[in-house]
């Protein structure tokens, strides 16, 4: 039986949940490069209950690939009964834990009182965590932000409420909802959350290198780190972080290796979703993989104009073999 302590026992960073990014293909590639665990894209609990499992996008989100390692399923919602029903229904889908989203800053989510809007409703947080934890045999974790805005930094309070109602670990993105993804993450909030609770605390925000991960753990006392946007087009970051936590240095990937992984990522996306959707899903990933390489801008434009998987894979293969690399 999986126990949440398995996360703290693994050397390395976790892959943070990102909508439209952390599908099975991304999780597998990051795991192969050293990610200690990963969390899925967020799934609406209420949407799942009402669709009765027939929503294609939801079913695609739930797909897993052999070898992708420990992964949590992230649910979002503000109504305890739907969170509980979805958690119970989905506990047999191959994920090792359930993660509750109290951090998403997107207006379409917060406008419904969900995601980081829940930070303004401590009683609602308590009810959602309690109902979810009681409904499933899987460990329940939560992802929060520092607070709604600079005047309402309440992450330590929210974390205590989550722990008191059954959460087994807390991940803290050290930005407020109003910051979105801009500005600098305030790591001192992570330290305050760590001091406030007894469950494992994972820090998130501005970890872009192995040195950043080591520094975050040293400054905050958190039990581990999770990485989001910095891993886009850069699954090797997990190898670098794992090495740094062991006191070692990892060699960066060559440009050719970056394109080779992009090619493999593309094949995985097509296998997951079919050719048409796989190509659409992969466009942003290809842009991230080739960012900063000679000819990257022209190559991105060319890829976006192609209309078949074979053409995209051929273009990637040729780019990897080009003289510029």
C-alpha cells in the first residue's frame, strides 16, 4: 500500500500539476529523468460526477502509461459531496494519491469559487478536505498558494486546517493568487507553513535549477520541492535536482538530445490522443524544447504549418541532425 512517506523518502523533485501539460506523456518523461513523483492535470470533481465518466477529455486526463512512477490525481471543486463522490469513484484508476487543488488562479476557476478562491473560505476548505479524505482509501494531499493577495497571506492557517481534516501533505506555491505566475515567490511563507504543521510540506515557486532546490530546502526546512513551469521542455531538470540533492553535478543535455526527447514526446502524445489532437497538444511542447536553439523561431513556424504526424516527426529528426546542432 502506498504511503505518503514514500514521497519524502525519494531523492528528487516532484512534477507540479499544470493544466494542459502534465499528462501521462509528460509525467513519464519527467519520471525517467529523475522526478520523484508527479501530479496530473486538474479534473473537475463535479464535472466527473455529472458526466458519469463519459466525458472524453476527462477520460484522456486519467490515462496512465507504464513506467511513469508515482502519480497523484488532482481534483478541484468547492462542494464536499462532489469531491467525496469523485475521489471515491476514481481511487481505482491507478493513481497513488488524491491531490486537492486550492491553488489555481485562473479566473474561470476562481470565478466559480474554486481553486485559489477557496483560500478565502477556511470553513469550506475544512469541509472539502474532510469529505474527500473520508471518502477514499488513498492518501489526500493539497496544493495551496500563499494567499489570495498580499493583504491576506493565510497559507499557514489553511495548511493547519487541511492537516486537521485529513490531508497527509501540503504543497505551497509561494505566490498569491493576484500574483498569478509573475513576481518573485516568497519562500518565507513555505517556512511558516512548515513550522505550522506536522505533515510533509513541499515548496514550489522559482525552482529552476538544482542549486535552487537545495537552497529552498535549506532556507525553508521543507521536506521537498515540486517544479512546474521550469520543467516545460526541460525534463532533465529533475536529473539535475536529484544530483544536486546528492551533492553531485549533472551534465546538461545536448541540443540533439533535447530534440530527440521532443521526438519521443511527440510519439507518446499521438499514441495517447491520436494524430490530430496529439499534434495540437505537442505544439507548445516543441516550442519549449527548442527554445533558445539556433533557428528555433523558424522551426516552430514550420512545425505549426505541418498537417501530419509523419511530417512533424521527419522535421524533428532533420532538425536534430542539422548542422546548427
